[in-house]
């Protein structure tokens, strides 16, 4: 049980670190975005220099690092409210990464830059964390486990 909690905490922190760091690296491997970080991209779109990318991606580009910071804090907390917060932020982050990946690379893995791969790493880490936390949820049965009987 404790091992699953450690795996979940580690996976949440990996997701947060991946999503936080992807804001500072290029998102695409080729094309006009291959030398721009996600934060540079937000500035280029907002200044209307880059018009090939939808303007709504600015909000996601800026929200993802903030979401990752909140996820890192919640990863270290215990309790039902922290669990709901982690799952909510994790699923929001998965959605944001999916939408950004579609908008910036059209889901072509050949175009993925470091930022896109970090986004995918974060998605995988969220799936691992949710699976590990699902395993540690309290059971509803009244019977005691073998470990509880022996301890």
C-alpha cells in the first residue's frame, strides 16, 4: 500500500516537472515553432506576429505551467481534497497537452520537439499516478487483509 503511494507521489511530481519545464523548451522540431519556447509562442501570438496558430492557445500555454505548479504542491499533500485536486489538475493538464499538441504539431510525432515530448511524459505520469492512487483507495469490505491480520 505504501509503495503505491510513493509511486503515485513520484508520478505526480514527474508530471508537474515535465509540464513546468516544457514552457521553456521548443515545442516543435521543425517549422517556425522549432526555435520558440511555449512562452515565446504565447508572446508571438498575443502580439499578432504569429497568426497561423489560434489565439486561444495563449491561455493554455500560460495556464499549463501554473497548473503544473499547483499539481506539484498537491502531490505532497494527503487527504480527500488533495486527491480530488490532483486528479482534477491532472486531467485538465492532460486535456491542455492534447489540445496544444493538436494545435501546434497536428499530432505528427515527426514534428514533436522537446516540449511536446515532455507533454507526453506528463500525460503518461498522470495515468500512472491515477492508477497507483486508485489501487490505494480504501476498500468497502469489512474483512481484514492478510497484512492487517499478521500485524
